[in-house]
C-alpha cells in the first residue's frame, strides 16, 4: 500500500492509475493534509455471477400469485389485518 498526498496524486494521476492497472501497486491511498481520504484500486474484471432467469421454465407461477398482495402490503405498513 502506497500513500501519496493530494497534490502528488493530481500531478501523477496517469502514472498512479497505470501502476494499479499493471499490478505494481495493489492500492494507493490518497491523503489530504496527511489524513487518508481516498483509495485507488483496480476494477475487478472477474466474470459476473449467475444471471437472473436461469430457472425459467423450471416451475409454473400460479394464476393467483397476487391474491394476498393487499394483505402483505398492510402487514409491511403495520396496518391491522381485516
């Protein structure tokens, strides 16, 4: 972990980003008046997780799925049941 002050970061931003991109630095802390203010880290390029919709066709949604929606809404809002 490398720490640089704000002025140094402004003057050398391209170099700092390049160092993080190429793995020369795992992260760079940018300080303001000697106190850590921000962290420069590489963006993860790992593949996205499972996509929504992978269970499509695996089950049937009943026609009355929304039958209790009003009661559920009242419960969330703290209103008494009818």
